C-alpha cells in the first residue's frame, strides 16, 4: 500500500451514495427512486388523472386546489404493500486480480416493503378549505447478499422519505379554485458495499464493508389550480417544488479481523477512513396536468401527463469531515415523462370499479444504470374497487402491476470496484387498501 489515497477513492465512491448514488431507484410505481403509492384511488387508475379528480381528501397532496370541491370534513388513509422483483444476470471484473469477480447474481435484490399515507380536509368556510397530507414520495429497499458478484459496486441501498404537507384552497368562483402550502420533508439514507483491497481481499477471501448513512430535514411547497369547465369536466394542474437536503452523516468501515495478521499498517490506514460525511442533494420538482370528465352519472374517464426534473442529478459532491478529502460523482440523469389514462364505473350506488394504464419513463439508461439504480422504462396497469360500507365510510382496494423490458448495465462504482456487465429484469406487484371517512 502506498497510503490512504489508494483506499479513499473506492470508499468515497460509496460515501457518495449519500448524494450521488442517491440516484437510487426502487422499481416501483415511479421513475428513479420516486414512489407513487399513496391513496388506493391513485393505484386503481394507474395514477392517472390525480390532479383533476378532486373527489376525496387525497387531493390535498395531488392538487390542493381540488379541496374546494369537497363539501364535508374528510379523512382518507391507506397502507400499501410493494413487492418488486429486480434480478441481475451477468458478471463483474476484478481489476486487482485480472479475473472475473467470484460470486452469484444475487437473486431478487429488492425486498417487499410497506408504506402508508394519510390525508385530511377541513371545511373552514364556503370557499376556504384546510388540508394536510402525510406521504412517502421517495423510497427504496435494495439489498444484495454478501456473495453478490457486484458486491464491490453495492450491497445495501436504503432510502426513507416522509413528507408532511399543509395546504389551503380557495374557491375564487364557480369555475376556478387555487390551493397550496408548505411541505416538510424528512430524508434518511444508508448505503453499504464491499471495498476491494489490493492483495488482502484476494488473499483472505474477505473484504471490508463501507457503511454510509445520514439524514436531513428540508422544506418545499405544493401549488395547484383547478378549473371547472362545466358540471362534467374539469382540468387540474399541480406543481411540487424541488426540496434541497443538506445531509449530515458518517462513513464507517468494518475491517475483517484477519487483516491485522497480514498487514497491521493497512488496517491503520483503513481506520483513517472512518469519518463524518456531508453532501447536498435536491429532490426533483414535478408538474402534472390532468383532465377529468363525467361521461354519465355512472361512468367517468380521466387522463394526465407529468414531468419530473430528474436532470438535477448531474454531479454530486461528498466531503469527509475529518479532512481526508472528497469526491464528485457524475450521474447525468435525464428528465422524465409520465402519461396515463383511467376510468371509474359505478356498478351500483355503493360499488365503484376502477382501471387504468400508464407509461413511466426512467431517468437512467444503459449508459448510467448502476446496481443501486436497476430502474428502467415501464408500463403501469392498475385495477381497483371502492365500496360504500356506511353513509360516511368507504372501503378502497387496488392492485397494480409493472411491465418492464428491464435494462442493460455496464458500470463501475470506482477503479478498484471493477466493472459489472449484464442485464436487469424488473417487475412489480403492489396492493393498496384504504378507508375514507367523511364527517
């Protein structure tokens, strides 16, 4: 070893996961590392038309201007189970030995996870409404086994994001309503990966594990407009602002005990990498436009398009707080588009059925796909049912599936990590159950 610099590059490549590799993507119902799951009503129509629906409390998040159309105090809660499948096939090179890395493909890299959402609206006056929302607009749970062939690229990539929104809506006239308010966002992240140490990794068959974690609080806002063309048709527009997070955390290194027998000096150098770490990321802003049309009293159709500013992820810088250096990670994500159509149909006065289909573009391509971001363009299909159990209580249940061709990967997390080449196959099954109550 010539010094800590030989080790710092791969470590900081992992540390950049607090920022740069936060280009994480859960192969669920959104591009990048976004999540669309929230209300069961959203999933039932494949997330189509949400900015113009304006018929339940979930509009407090999807378009706060829509609260103006609600005549009663209302609470809407839901729980979602997300069960993605992300499987790798291929190989990885080991530049320190000149061979392919030993190990297996890792099986399904994404563990099932549950999320929840809660929405509420209060009628303050004939023209004024107050609303709140608790959602998880971003998230991920990716974990590979310790013998994953790409373990020098990544092992664990976790994101937890909780957004607390408050909004007011005002009905300007019988046609036009506006709404908006602040979003308070809590963000937490953790990354791990093996580090490929010259000689020792090959000699012992063991490698140190770098663990990077951090959290932050950020503030943004949500603005919406709803225009009622006539009793049957309305158009909605909603904008969620970008949210900047200044993340503070730590990078720690777990070193195999056997290393001390072969090279105590290397262990001492590796221990210098334990440090605090800081970075800044900006969660993307998004804008959506939707239309809702009531064809008959029993049948409604809707559609929407959305744009997300994922191109914010160009480069991200990570700094070790002990002065041991920093690094810049190049991501080069692209902006994305979502487009979908959906329908509601009342079979009886109490039972409504739903359906929808959508296309969701990924911000990554083969040129910049990583083991932490096995995301790809996909098609969403949703079906749902809502049953009016009581006069003021409605049960909601929806199922969604993702169809994706997956995507190729040809990537290296750092020079010492080597290059992983192959392909990912992605799919997802999601179920959301909800309860809506009016007062």
